[in-house]
C-alpha cells in the first residue's frame, strides 16, 4: 500500500541525495576557487604570461652635415625545423633551392635538414635521443633577397622554414673613412666593436634591453586587454663627426690616384680646420670595405694615422725656425753660411741636397737647407728648442677621439746627445704621427694657438632628440711675439713659389704656405737610402686659412721627393676643396 | 479488494495547500526563469564583447606586425638611399651615361643668397644635457 507518507519520504530522500551532491559541488567549488586560488592562479599565470625581450637599435654615425656613414640595415636569419620540412626527398629539394639562392654548399644544408634527431646529455650523465627542431640555413640574409625567398617558399609549398628579423651594421659608403669608422663583429646576436670610432664610442652606441611581460591567448599572441608591464628599450646615441663627406670623397680619390701613380706601401692624408681643430677629412691607404670582410687583411684595417709614427723630415723646419723668430734669435733677413752643402758638426757630416752658400732665414726655408736650419737651432739653444717643440705638441697626444694614439718618439732634454740639436729641427731623430704634424701646422696657420684635434662634433639622443656638443677646449699659445706669425707664413709662402721646393703644390690664384719633407726610413737601425717618406703639408689661403692639409706617401716608387710625390696631390685636393668651400681666389693669375 | 480510507477534511486541507503550493511554485519558478534569463543575457553579452575584443586584439596584432614590416622597409630604403647618394654610385652613373659634367671655375659660380651650412637634420633641442640622461 503506497501511502502519502511513503511518497513524502521518497521525495525527501531524493532531495537529500541531491542536496548532498550539490553540497559536494559547492564544497569543491569553494575549495578550488577560494582555498586553492593562489596556487591555481599562479599556475594559470605561468601558462598564459609570456616575457618578450626587446633591444633598441645601435647608434648611428653621421658626418657633420647629417649624411649617414654607419647605420643599421634590416636583414633576416633563416632557420628550419627538420621535423616539419619533410622526408629526405623534400630535404634535398629545399637544400638545393637554398644552395642556389644563397650560394651555399647543398650537401651541408641537406645534412642539417635531414638530421631528425640529436643526442643530448641527461642529468644522470647519460645520453638520450631527442627530436631535432632546429637547423640553421643562413644568417644575415639581405632584406630584398629574403623577400624573394619568402615568396618562392610560399609558391613551392616548403614547410618548416622560419624567417627571423635581425639587423646588421651597414656602411653605405663602403670604403669611405673605413679606417676611422672601424667595424663590428656579431657574437650571439650582439654587436662587438673591434676598432675605430665603433669601439671608442661603443658604450654610447649600445642600446638598452627591456623586457615586456604580457598575457597571451591560446594562439600565443598578446591580449590587448590583458595585464602588461612594459619597459621601453632605448636606442643607442648617434654620433656626428666633424668629417665632411664631400671633402672626404675628394681626399680619398686623390689618394687613390697617388697610390696608382707612385705605388707606395701606404699613404695618408689629413685635412683640418686650423681655428677649431676639426678634422674635415682623414684617409689612409691601404683600406678595406667593412661590408665585405672576405678580402680584408689586418694590415688594411689597422689605423696607421694614429698608431704609426714617421720622421717628419724637413716639414719640421718651419716649427724650429718659428721658435727662433719668436725668441728673437733671428729675423727673416738674418744670413747664414750654408757651407756649400757640406758641414761637419760634432764630428758628423751634415749635407744639403744642393750646395748653397749664404742664405737668409727665408731662403733657408724656401730651399730647405739642413745646414742653415742646424745653425739657427744652435743659436736658439737646446733648452729653448726643446720648449718650442713641446709647445707645438710633440711628444703629446693630439686630443683626437681615437685610440690607441701614439705620442711619437721625442726624447726628453736630458737624453739628447750632441747631434740632437742639429737633427731634430730637420725632422731626424724625432718621430711624430701624422696627426701631431697637422696639429703643429694648425698652430702655425691660426696665429699661434695649439688647438686640440676634434673628430666628434656632437652626440644625439634619438629618443629625446637632445644634443650634446663636444666643447672646444682652450688652446695654449705657442707664439708670444705678435710678429712671429706673419714672419713665418711669409717664409712658408716662398716654398710654393719660384725657387722653392714645392712648385707643384702651388695653386693658381691662391697663396699656399707649406713645406715639403723627404725623410729616410730607419731600416735595421740605420737610415735607408732606398726607402723614404715623401710629404707635403701646408695651408691655404695664407691670410685666412680654410684648412691645413698633409699628404704623405710611405716608400713611393720611381721618385721619393715630397715636392714631386705629395705636392701635386696636395694641389689637387686643395683646389677642389677650395671650390667646394667657395673660397674665392686671393688674386687673379695675371695680377700676381 | 483495496480499501482506501480517506479523510475528507484532510483531503480538503491538502487540496487547498496544494492549490496554494502550485500558485507559489508557479511564481517562484517564473522568478527563477527570469533570473536565469537575465544571467543568460548578461553572460551572452559578455561573451559577445569578449569575442569582439579578441577579434580586435588579433587585428591589432596584425596591424602591429604590418607596422613593424613597414618600419623595416623604411630602414632598408633609408640605407639604400644613402648608398645611392654615395660618390661611388654617382660616379658610376656619370660614366655609364657619359655625362659631360665639369667642376666649375670659381668665377663661374654666383651665389644668390646667404650660404648657410645647416646640418641635414636640424637639431631639435641643443643644450648641454648630460649624455647619461637616458
């Protein structure tokens, strides 16, 4: 008999069971959502939170006018996943395609792509076989080429090929200023500066790295509405040099012509503004193309201009004589007997290139008499000569932003012997870098202020746009008499006039003040009679010089005189630069 | 034969309570339905919004990816432009097209205005700030 009570009991029983189930569910829900909330939230965050690191761009190098000299070019690294590429036949097809496109050995690529497993060490010291998911194909692939390859891959249906965006250091002007700019190598995706401005300013160029934490969806892409902590990666600073690209081009072209004509072992040319010390152009040969390292030799990328020294030869004479004029020891008209080209002092013979008799100080410079210069120095005295050479910067660094920089070879006074006083003023027994010589001539050109040579003009923060200008430093005086400057430059003008040693350096319409230098090289401890440095250094126009220019050839063939080898190169460079700078001639040729 | 002993008063009471209960159940059920529908609508709206946000998020990612591609294209073109402006390339073109270009004599050149040598990109904010402020 089914009673009302029976039904009620059954209903209550069902409700009770349902209640237990519901209660268990609620309890479970509470346990999961409330009790285990921190633990499960942490697990979930680990799964859907990703960290991406981003690096800014390496700073660039510009010339004074903002022309790019060193920049960052986009490129691509191509990798493959051997698991997805396919079977051996497919691997062969892919390898052949890339071998043809990228000029790579097909067999090497095939081996990489067909290697499906690799051996990895275990924690217990054993080894195990795992799937190989990575096969490199090529790094630093050109951007345009990578686009073509992408299209081809889509057309041919190659799978498992990934393109990773990278940037590489690029030198759009190739060999231009290469030895000064330097270059970088890549080590594990980081640029390592090797030499030059790249190395010296490496800390400034280096960008910062930043990590971004973001929440990602199932497809791995960041969720816009998710939590995100982002720090901005900053680009490196940009450096603006004092170099002017157009003048640099002129310099390098003429240097190439000099190399072709005289086949020297090396050649240098430096142009500087005498009033500021700004280096307008600087070049050396041999050189290299930093975009193509395959043919690069160590002798080509060494920075000879800052590291090497040479005996300046007769280019030293105006400096010593300027010192003598400044001390009032001589005047331009003081006469000296040049002993017909042969003179014995301290038991050693001193010779002139041509026999000469009585010469004025002006003529001593014009005709480059060693004997005349030696006699002037004897009047000056060791102590004062030493002070003059120190004041002109010999034995010191020039202040240019390049390392390593040599201080040259200039012995302190106590180490001088009896011949030093006669030899140093003619540039023998003393060695200087091309930069030191240019700096000393800047002092001659600008009226007696020894400026520091400058290569870097300003630094720019690309993020904020702010600029920091490298300040001009005060220049110590080298002359103390007001008449010295005019006297010495009037004498130096004669060098490029009739009767002087550098007629080939004369520029029609302009007064050029300068000096030739032909110095013997020291080979195995003695002066060679076959190896020379041939130099010419000067400034133009004399009254208000636009620049000081040095051209030097190391071991020129066929001829070794500074006036013959370096003089014409000086003239070509100076003429073109004067036109570029729109420096009008001082006089017409007919009026001279 | 089964006998069901009935109590009329009890039946009357239970019929009444049943009527009341059914009325009560209907109202309660209706309320539950309404609440459930409201919850359903809210959830639906949220799901729709989330779905649209997800689609938007994907679009943003795609656009960001395209922007990055454009930036790389621009960087590549800038570098190409500098290479083309280099003297080596210009000289090659002069030779290729046999252009009879000559450097003018100083007397052939007349400047019409004040010659100002401005850097290609004029400095935006030139002051002596510390370089380390990055």
